[in-house]
């Protein structure tokens, strides 16, 4: 879109690309210890509770070291490459970067924006994805705050957020394009975990699989649940996952309850499935009509409806499934590509210093 991008990782080494310049991670070793190892410990409810009650003491030393390193690292980057128009912090631990946005403003007169892609589940009220890095964080330092959810604005305002905007998920339709494949699976679901969606997994997979023993159900993902009469495919690499979508007659979108209930919260999966031309059946999701037209581009299972009956109705109408998938992809190409989102992002940035 005409702008140069420099990417500096918080975790791990820089990733080279034709699409951006890179900078070195100023605190690679410590961030790996705190973040990666901390995620392992967070599997314990006791450890998570300890963190919630004593995070101020627990993060103080990592916070001091990581913040100092990041201030120095960005200073060196600005001295080397020149002053950027704006700095975007993308889903990094806020409470470990104490006063870094203030430092950018005071020393370099730089605007900074925080972009959170995991709303609302990342908020302390939901316990965070692992440890909540909003605990003890000062988001009032940022000139703007973006997220994937329209419904969290009140919460972000209460935390001191300014210029709150929404930048929804999208997809690259060149990468996510239909593949010619034999349809050998009737109903397919892929998901990272069962957290916050156990009830809908039982309703949309476990129960229908028992009701429809003649149909082939399959799931994939890390830590997927075991259901009777459902094939477990394990974690599928990107290419195999795309092919499985195209081998499936119906693909399920089962949103986690925080995403489904907080208005206008986008997630990646529905855009990916739509771009692949899949016939999508989803659990209720507040705001889905903002992106796809129920009944035409996606099918929504009502609270009181029987998913097995909906699956049978669709499976008996191959033309209807094909048309629904085609219309969903057309909607993606027309409104939900990352080129669309880049345009929205640039429009938003004009209000925080990017010309």
C-alpha cells in the first residue's frame, strides 16, 4: 500500500521476508524464558491463581529488564533507519513493556498503537489466553487501541484506552483458494482446543455423530476431544488442512463463547473456510451477519435446533452446499481480504500520526 514496514519480534528471532525489513529482538533470551516457559506453567490453575494475585511482584524484574532492553533496542533502530511514522505493538505482553510507549513519545515524538487480535478472551475477566498480560498494564500510554472486537470498547475505555477502533480478521484469497478434491468426509471441524466451546462441540459433533452413524465426521487440531464415531486426524499441516476442507462436504465453525457472545468479535476460521469455498455451518455468533449473510453464505444452528437435521438437509442438496460455498468466497473477495483491512488500517492511522 506504499508504506515500508519494519518488524521486530518480541519472541524468537527475526523472520526474513520480501514484505518487510527486520530488527533484532532486544530481549530474546529473557522473553523466551518468561513467555514460553510461563505458558507451560500456566496450565496449572494454582500457578495461574498465584499470578493473578501477585503479578506485580512476579513480573517486576522481567518488566524492568525487558522494558529497558526494548527502549534501547528501538532507540538503536531509529538511529539506524530513521524515525518511523508510527509504531504498532501487535499482541505482545503489555505489562512487560512498562513505559515503552511513553519513552517513544517523549524521546522521539512517536505515536504508538496497540493492536490486540485475541479479544475478548485475553482480558483479565476471562483469565487471559494463558497469563493475562493486561494485569498491571497502562494502556493509556498508547495513542490508539485496535482490536478484533467491537464489543470490548467499554472495557478498554475503563482501562484508559484512547482512539479505540476495530480491525477485523480477514484472509488472503490467493493462499486460501479451493482445491480439486474428492469429497470423502461429510462433516469436518478443525480447532486449536475445546476451551470455552465444550457445549457446542458436544451439540454439533458428538450428538450428531451418534444420530447419523452413516455419515463420516472428522476433527483435527492439537488436543482435540475424543468422540465416538468421529475420526481424529490430529494436527494437520497447512497444505493437508486446506485439502481436508475441500474434501469435506460441510465444514463447522464453532466459536468460543467469549468470541460468540461479545458483539462484533471476528475470528480467523470463518474467513478461511469461506475463502476455501466451504459450505459452513456455525454455532450462533453475535455479529456474524456483519461478515456473511445467514441462510445464503453461511448456515447458523439455532439454540433450539437439531444440528443433525441441518446436516442431513444440506447433505441431501449438493447444489445448495456448492452455491453457499461459492457465495461465501465471493463475499470474502469483495469485502474481507487483507487488502481491505490494510486500507482500513491506514485510514485509522491517519488519526494517530501516519500521513
